[in-house]
C-alpha cells in the first residue's frame, strides 16, 4: 500500500515537472518570436532590449518552480518512509510485548494450581520475573528513544572508572549471552576514566551485545575487545553472524531502521537499539561505527569515548 502511494506521488511529480518544462519552452519560444517579429517589422527600438531581462527572469522563475517541486517531492517521500517505519515499529513493539505477556499469563495460571511443589512454584515465579524484566527493558528503550529524539534533557555526566563497571557488567551479561548458546569472550583491558553514566554505559553495552547475539547462530561467539589509546578508550563488540550488507551500514543507526532484505527470518525487535546506542554515545562525546565485509560473516561495532585519565597499571 505504501509503495503504491509513493508511486502515485512520483507520477504526480513527473507530470508537474513535464508541465513546468513545457511552459518554460513555450515562454522561451514566445519571447524569441516576439523579438524576431519586432525586428522584422522594424518596430524594435532601444526600449525593446528589456525583453531579454524579462526572458531571463522568466527562466529563473521556472527553474525555481522546478526546484520547489523537487524539494516538495523529497519531503513527501521522506515523510512516507518515516510513516512506514513507524507503522513497522508499532507492529514490532506489539509483537515483542505480546510474547512476555503470554509467558507471564501462562505461569500465573500455573501458580493457581494447588498441587504444585515449592520448586515448581519457584520456577514459575522466576520465569514471571524474567519476562517482566524483559518488558521493562522494552519500555525503557522506547522512553529512552523518545528522550533522545526530543532532545529536551541531557545526561548528567560524571567520571566513571570503566574497568570496574565493565567487570561487573560483563560478569552479569555472560549468563544471558551464553543462555542463547553463544560464547562471550573478553579480550584486552582498560584503565580509563570517562565522563558518562553507568546507566547509559549499561544500555549501550546491552544493546550492542543483544544485537550481536540476535544475529549469531547457536555455537557462535561474541567478542568484546577493550583497549586504551591516546586520550580515548576503544570498546569493540564483534560477532560472527550473518553480517550487514554494505548498502545498509550507513542506515543501521537510524531510528526504527531494521536490517531487512535477505534476513527476514531474523527481523525481530523494535529498530530502536542501535539508534539509542548512537544517541547515548554522542551525548558522552564519543563516536560509534559499524564494519562488515561483503561476502564474509560477522559485524564489528566500535565505540570510542574520550578518556579523562588512565589509571597507572600495577
């Protein structure tokens, strides 16, 4: 449906453009013939030289009209594409929320049974809490994306010692990653102190790791590399999954964007994760980039943050 609307818009633009060009041609022919007629009749005088400025002004106006039509087309098509992304987002977030809700309902109904043992009740309660946490993460991502898009508030940055934060975070994330049948390997170390918040760093790392796991097959590996550089710290998250087509690399940090063609079996999620990563890294005065080689598996995300200081190594 959206494609048909876009084609109608494009068809209307082509017709308007052709009509404008036709009017321009008629205008030029009319002015030239009028000038030739005056010269042939011998009625041209010095005052008739104003015809050429009029011709130039007319041509400029026609070209401005063409530029305006083209600009309006670009705005309309961009709005259509954004609306289509929003429709996909609503559909995806609804699907993502229905899954944990169904799990919570199922295990709540299980708890109503009186013959359950204490172990079975504990397992159901644990699964309910897990699904509730999953829903909370989805809601937090939506709220964080809205905050970044509105740009009405900024992070209250403070010095964060990365080594301690990453040690705690990766220890807790390992079970979640390896629960999907994917190994998590940490390479290198850092002693850097950066201006950030632990909540923002947690969200950046979680979205990058979840993205890597999402596109990795069972038995695959996700590698997290850490390295200190001159005035900067480098954090890499690399997987050996399906990779990203080169034409889509520059779009993956757009809000609502999802890798689609050829990867339909993996098209799940809200399309907000990498946009949130990009926005939070910018607020922390850093940069994030994605690398993927055509014809080779795997994608590598590189986050670089300015370092306030590097602790002396023991």
